[in-house]
């Protein structure tokens, strides 16, 4: 199993937890190819453990056993399984950020077409074994583990950053809170499909039908919804100031660093 991990330094301001940057260099991994290969192997093995048996089965000792090395060869790079989980999640997020950026900067595509492409990309991805098994597992653990709850929050903050950009372009009459609330709805509507269209799920064979319905409903919603319609259904509106930020489990400095990193990721590829 190989996910093409790329190792580079994250920005100094980067969130030390989840950030979807290229993976930060682990101590001892930057100078030699053997170190980079070892870190990539550790991450691949850790992800497979989670997919097979859940996060509770992930220990540095089990990773060492599967890698056929002494535990010191693992703890040299990762001092705890929570630190290892950070890189596992970031390794999964890298392809998402790359695909989002490619779609956002697709030449000649309208914002509506870009939104549709992202929705289809996410629905297609739900059918992978990795996504079907990993993300619902993290959602469940987030109810009981503060670290994982913050990690999950970070993942969807990054996803919503792309949605809010497109929502603003498609429907500029919405304010910041309304855009963010709509982005939350898009994320939940797509992710909630996992139990129906995910890997080996009963509706998976009808993905084309489900995708067509989802794209029609969500793109049209983003295009046509108005503050007046929201008010008619109970949204009283809000006085959105310059310092407003969405509800989050992250401390302000971590949230700001995460959003700054997301902005950098959404810039056109060099």
C-alpha cells in the first residue's frame, strides 16, 4: 500500500495537529531516503490497522510488529499514537486538498460546475474502503475522545473552506455566517451518504443516480437560497463583525492557523 506521501516543512504558523499540508519532516526522516521510507511505511501500516481493527488497536508496539522492526524504530519518529494519528489523517487529506485545488482552478469552469465536480469527487471517494471505514470510525470516537473530536473538527473546517469560497462566488448575497452554515449542510449531506453508498453498501451500485440527485439539489440550493428565505424559516440574522468565526472546538490561535494553511493550499499550484 502506498499513498505517495511527500515530506516537507509545514509553515511556522501551521496548526500542530491536523492541517493537510504535506507531512512535516519527522526527526531523522528528512536527510536520508531510508528515514522517509520508514515514516511512509509506519503511516501505511497505522492506517491499515485502523481500517481493519479501529483506532483502539493502534499501538506503537503493533506497528513495530507489522513493520518487523523493534519498537525503538517506531518511537524514534512517533512518541505516541496520537502524534501518529495526526500524520495518518494528514496523509489521507493530502489527495483531498490536491483535488480540491485542481477543481477550483479548472480553466473555464463556472463556480456552479466546480461545486458539482467537488460533490461528485466526494461521493466517488465515499465508495472507497478507506473512506467508508475511516471517517465514520473517527466520528464515533469523537464523541468520547477530545483529541479526535478536534481532529475531526479540523478536517471539516478544511473541507468547508473550499465550499465557502464557491458559495460566495455563486451566491454573494449571503453573509459569512450564512455561507458557513450552508457549507456545514453540504458537508453533512455528503458525508451522511456513507452508510448508503459507501464501500460494499447496498446503494453503492446506484451511485450515478444518487450523484445526479445530490448535485441537482445541492447546487440549486446554493444558487437560489436567500437571507429572506432563511428568515422565513426561523433564522433571525446576525450582526456579523470582522472578528466573527464559525463555532469550533479549536482555540482561536489554532483555528486561525488552520484557516491560513487552507488559504495557502487553495492557491494555484506553482
